[in-house]
């Protein structure tokens, strides 16, 4: 409870800090595993490649 309230209390110039949108869009591999789904290695590899591409795009946009 206490930690959560402290986290939400952190603001920047009076505005609550917003999580970058892309973080919500990317579901990590463990998310699917925890849902009791088995991922074929090939699909998992493609999935990881897609995440890498997305991260590269994000980093390029920052520059």
C-alpha cells in the first residue's frame, strides 16, 4: 500500500508521470508462459526478433 501511493505521488511539474505507450504494447515472453501456453521455439524466436526491432526503432527515435 505505502509503496504504491509513493509511486503514484511522483509527478513531474505537477503532472503525473506517464508510462511510455510502447511498454504496454510489448508483452514479454514470460507473460505468455505464465498463461500456461507453450510457445514453439520458432515462434518465440520470431517474437523476440520483433521486440528487438521495436526497441531499435524506439532508440532511433530518441536520437
